[in-house]
C-alpha cells in the first residue's frame, strides 16, 4: 500500500494488450477455497466498492467473473487459480488482450501461490519506506481510511514500517530467484520512466511504446519531509536501516 500500485495499474492498463479490472477485485486472495466461500468473499468486498466513475464498469466485470466461476461447478468445488484466470479472461474479454489481471497491493504477500505459474506474470512496485510510511499513516490517521478496523494494523510509524519490511523481505526472495515476477522501484518509474517502462515491457514481452509514458509524476517523492518529524524519520531508519541499504535508500532527513 502507498507504494505506487495505482500508478502501476494505470500504466499497465494503458497498453492495448493489457486489460485490468476497473477496481480492485482482490479475488486471488481467495484461491483454493470452496466456490461458495470464494463468491461470498468477493461479493463482500464488492458491496463496499463505491467509486463514482468506475463502479458501473467494475460491477459488470464482477458479475461476468462470478457467472463464469459458477458455470459447470458445484458450490463445494475448489476455486483454483486456473479457474480464476479463465473467469478474469471472460470478465475482461478483449480481442487484443494478451494479459488480463487485477491490482491489489497485498498480492505480493500471496506470491508463493503464483511463483510457478508459466502463464502468469507479476509486477510489483516498492518505494522509499519514509514516503510509504508517511503516506500510509496520513491516510489512516487523517484521511479516508480513518476508523477502519483493518487499518489498526498500520496506524503508527512502527507498524507501517514493519509492513514495509514484510513486503521487502518477499521482494528479496523474488530478486534472488529467476521467477515470473519483476520488482519496480517507484522512484525509477517516475524519474526514469522510459528506461523503467522498457524493463516492464521486456518482462511482459510487449512493445514499450504501447504504454502511456506521460502518466508518472515525481511530485510525491520526498514528501515525507513535510509529513514526518525528524524523530519519526529516525525511528523508521533505526527499524528498517539494513533493508533500506539493500534497496538503495540512503538515510537522512534534510
């Protein structure tokens, strides 16, 4: 969360051969569950989705997805990732699409389910923990996530930093192995867009000029200096310093 996944979603979806859900379906969290449990979980999330511009499009995609999940299966049959892939293809039907997909930040924590899938490509983004923590805590303490039960897990600088560390440990594993995933540095995406988009294109075996390179915006880099005190920054660096060094983030507040 707060590491540029929405920017990454818009960038990927700008390519004519990539089709993503209009909003976060999050269904891949519910793989290997009974059909009834899977559908109930998807509908529970869907009922809370109220994006004025995209909700109508998303609603149609969700209903097509669920109809295909039900087709030819009993309610106690297991929903495999292959079934979900097929249902996403139906929900996002497009003659030119080579990839269909769904964006959800915490899919990175479910990555072991997808690591050995030859027809799956994962794209992850990571960000300076100081900016990520500042943005996450701001959104929880004073923004639209204020008061939500799930947000209590991330509502302090220490908790949000631990979340960053958890994600980065997964990405360390991704980097060590030759896998079906690529990890993109947020700062590279906005400051070195052509080079970074080229890396994504090679990973997906697509033409780089199909992506909208105008999307990245550098205005949010270093914003933590206005949102966090020096003491809070030092707390993040004490907790995450070794991992920051591994991923090329230098300490400092000024």
